[in-house]
């Protein structure tokens, strides 16, 4: 008699974890479309980046950059997600060609947006509009961000943006005076490093209390020994274990949250 192997029943989270393992081992790029996207917000030019599966409509992710602007790092992460079957638009919150390298310049650009939250929101919604104009399904979407981008994602959430999820990696967690999470929708996933000296555990705890108070579905994970920017490969802050664990959980969250 011929041996017949029954197909394995693989759940969404397990499948996401398997795909994540593959993506860390294989180069991104096969079967995807990638392009720089020129767009405008309030008459000012910006340049985003979009990566998506080559065919078919895909769940959408809005990716917000760190304090040095939209760089190869965010593009690499977008490519990784596109290989997993997601359409990703990397927003530009600084302006076309504005990619600060000196610490003082990075601080100046982030401070300008922290001090003008309405402008930050306009830029975030402008990026969503630009992505939609390129065919992104913003009704089946999650926003994610790194460091400064994480703080921007929470700003988007507090504005009441109608997205299914909000994810931060070692992001700023403090709630500005006069704001709260009363209008927030969707689910929250927060990744943090316990050794983060830029964003203390007091902010982590305060955010947990605020989300619970407002009845918002949330999951918050902190990694021992992980400093600020622990996912940024190629730096002395990178922590491989925390990066892999957070990425695995993130891809599980996407599979749980977005429709296929």
C-alpha cells in the first residue's frame, strides 16, 4: 500500500512564524514591486517608498520612520513585509530630500513635529492619502513605527484614525498634555526594551494604564537587556534575540488582525 502523508494543519500564528524565519534567511526582492513615491502635503513635496507583492490586492501597512528620516532601514523592513504578502508604504514626515545625519539636525526635525502635533497628524494622514492613491487598501490596515515613528503612530492612534492596529518598536510612549486615547480604535502592540534609557519604564507603565482605562485592546512586551533602537541592525544597540522575538510576534499580530 502506498504511504499517504496527511497535510499538517498550520494555524495563522505558526505560519507567520515560519515565514518570519524564512525572511531572516532569504534576501527580499523576489515577486515584489518597489518604487519611490513622490507626493505632496499642503503643497510641500515629500518622497515615500512603497513595496508590495507583484500581483493581487494585499493587506496594508503604513510604516513611519525613525528620527533620521526615511532611510534604507525602513525600506529594508518594507521589503521584508512585502515578501510576506503585505503592501507597505513608508511615509516621509520631513520632506523630499530631508534626511538628517547630525544629531542636532535629527533633534531639530523631531522637535518641530513634537511641538506641532496638528502638523504631525496632517503629514500622517497625507501619507495615508498618498498610499490610497497608489491602490493601498487603507480599510484593511495597520500602522507601525520605529523610535520617533513609534511616537508618531501613537499620535495617529489618538487622532481616531480608523485603522485595525497600531504597532510601535522602541517608540516614544509619552502622552502629550491635553491628549488621551478616548478616540482610539483598533488594537495596540507595543515592543519596548527594559534597558531603554531614552524611554523609561515609567512611560511604558503609564501607557498601559491609559490604554486599560480607555478599554483599548493592547499587548505590551518588554525585553530584558534591550536598549533603545534594539531592532536597528548594524548598530551597537542591535539585539538579535529581541529583534527576532518582536518581529515574530509582529507578523503573528498582522495575521491575526488583517484580512487576507
